[in-house]
């Protein structure tokens, strides 16, 4: 049976989940403060995670699970209960409530689909990068800027690995296309040139990471890409949270102005 790490909770939903899943999965029940330690001790054997009432501590477990030293980065993570604006939905997680709790077993049976596009004109490097990422991700490839733009116009990706020197449409234009049409996509820029000029050209505009070729190892390259996705999503969540706060403050000010007319 699949081993599922589940956070103990006083919620009635916890009892409902345990009752519905105990015959299908090997449930490892731990308190919130032991979840991270349990994940580390399991050494990659955890095939699903269930969290109740997200907190800073439990959300760190989500991030830990995306590191292949502790788990499969595509492990399904179910969050049960309401998500507050303080804790936005982490990358690759799914929320369940009382109305959808019956679907949680189907979700745990399927790994999280992480979609990536590798844009690289060097066939050997493209093969290495594809091999590295395909272990945990669905990978598409493009050997020039034209193919990359075509892919980007027809699909949405969690990650784009973008070489600096491309035939056809330039990497700068591909980069701008991603920023314009798919800001939720994390961009990892790779190049054989170790220059501050090239790095600043992309990172200052919104690249999630900058990696020099050749890659140190498949595992390191893969984790750098996964870290870039998590970092990008965390930045986006922070930006959305700030936008929500600004919008709420503006709404309060407008309401106060309208009310002042009647005072």
C-alpha cells in the first residue's frame, strides 16, 4: 500500500479522512511538529501528504517534500480545510473541504504533474537536461526560439529552462513572451558564459534562477529547477497577497468616504 503522511487534527474531517483511507493506504499519523521529521526519516518512501489547517510549520513541510532528498518532488499534497489569505496555496498542492473530501483518494493515487519546457539548441545538453527533469516532470523540448514560441503559445508550463544563445527568435524575445503571457511560469536561464552582464540581463527582469553550463550533476540541476519553481511561486504569492491588502485598504477608504457624506 502507498505510504501517506497525515497530520493529526482535532477536526471532524480528520476522522472522516482516516476512516475513508485506512483500508487503501498505509497512513503514518503524526502531529504537526513531527511532520517534517517524519518526512526526513521516511527517506523518500512517502507517496502522499495530507495537511489540516495550514500553518507556517506545516507549509514548510510542503516545501521540504519538493526536495528529492526527502521525497518525490511530484508527491501529491492534499490540504484539508480553508486557505487563508495569509497562507496562499503552495505550489503543486490541492485543497479539499467537506464537499470534496470524497475525492482525496483519487488525488493521492496520482503524482502532481509538473510541466517543463527546455529550450536548448545543443542536442547533447538538451538530452542531459531532459533526462534530468523527466524523472519527476513532464518535459517538452524546443531547439530554437521559433519552436519555443510555438510551444508557449499552445501550452502552459510551470518551468521554462531557457538557453541564452538561440537560433531563430532570440532568447530575449522568448523571455519577454513568457513574462507577458505566462507570468506564473518560472524561468531558469542557462548559459556557458559566466558574465554578470548576461546574468543581470535576465535575473533583473524576473528570471527565477541563473545556471551555468555544464551542469554539476543531474540531481543538482533538477533541484535547482525545483527550487526556482518554489521561489517563483512564493514571490508570486507574496505579490498577490500585497495586491489583496492594497485592494482591501482602498475599498475601506472608499467606503469611509461614502459614509462620511451621511455624517
